[in-house]
C-alpha cells in the first residue's frame, strides 16, 4: 500500500533515527557534563518526536484500512 502521507512519516522517522545516531556518537565523545546534558535533552526531544510520529502513523494506517474495508463492502 503506497501512501504519500505515510511515506512522509517514514522519511521523518528515518531522519530522526539518523539524528539520534549522530547525537549518540557526539555524547560518547563528549567529556563535559554540561554538553552531555544538552545532548541528552536533544535526544529526549527527538525520541518524543519519534514517538508522536509512530502514533500518527498507526492512526493513519488504521484509518486507511477502515477506508479500504468500506470501499470493498460497496
């Protein structure tokens, strides 16, 4: 099932994932506790965005399935 909106959500999720990988490397290299705290806040923010992205994806997928079932009953 190809859906432009869902494809966009997947692309956003992949971008968040890549950002997390970069921040993880940056966190491991950092020795300053202040810098580490900033990085952890960024990681937490991105994780929240990813969670919201996944929730939205599930909602849209369920909606699309309902639409398909309604069309097939007609």
